[in-house]
């Protein structure tokens, strides 16, 4: 080993603190503090951890929560579901509204939405009269919801959905 300044030539161990030379036996007196320094070569610069994996994880979490979140207003539609074999008494003329992909029908007759609401108004005596609503032959759910909203806007409160 080469003699570096501040290092002893015997294996890189410095003499004990306290200012005096080490005893001839190589053993420090009791109570004397010893420090050991080892020569590990040139000192490397400390490496900074890479932030790329952490940024990847943050973006994956961001995408996950954006896809899992529900955006928009959730609305509830008050709909009564008709129970098979129910004992409710029907009063008045039939009021069956069918929603189909090609339009809507009232009691089997195809009609435009304003005409259907006008004709349905003549079939009910009050807002509590039931109206049966049925989706047929691949009707889109949004059309069914639009019909429920139109019936409620017309003042009909008892809309029953059947299969």
C-alpha cells in the first residue's frame, strides 16, 4: 500500500486519537479511542434513483381511476314493475305502449311521440291510472328511457314496465 497523507503505512489503519504515537506493542492503552479507516478506492458519486418507473406507475393509476370513475349525473327513474298473477284491478280502456326500433305503438297502432301522448291523454281518467310499457324486438334502452320520461312529463305517474 502506498503511504497517503494522513494514513499509516501499515494496512491503512491510523494511530489512535490523542496526539501521541501508538505504543510499540501495537495495542492501544485502555480508554483510548480507535478509529479505523479502510481504503476502498476512489469515492463514487452517489446515484440518484430513476423516476421513470414511478412516473409510469402514476400514469397507470391515473388511467385506471379515470376509466373506473363515473362521470355525469346519475338519475333514478321511478318505475313499477308489473308482477305476474297480481290481483290489481284494471279500470278503463287498455293503455299498452310498445317501444320498437322503428318507433312506438299505442295499443298496436304505430304513432309519432306527440300523437301517442295526445291519444294516451284521452284514455286515462287521472295521473294515477297505470300505463303499461313494453320494449319489443330489439328496442334500444335509451328509447325506453326517453318514453318513460315523456310519459312522466305528460303527467302520468304510474308507468309499469313488462316483458
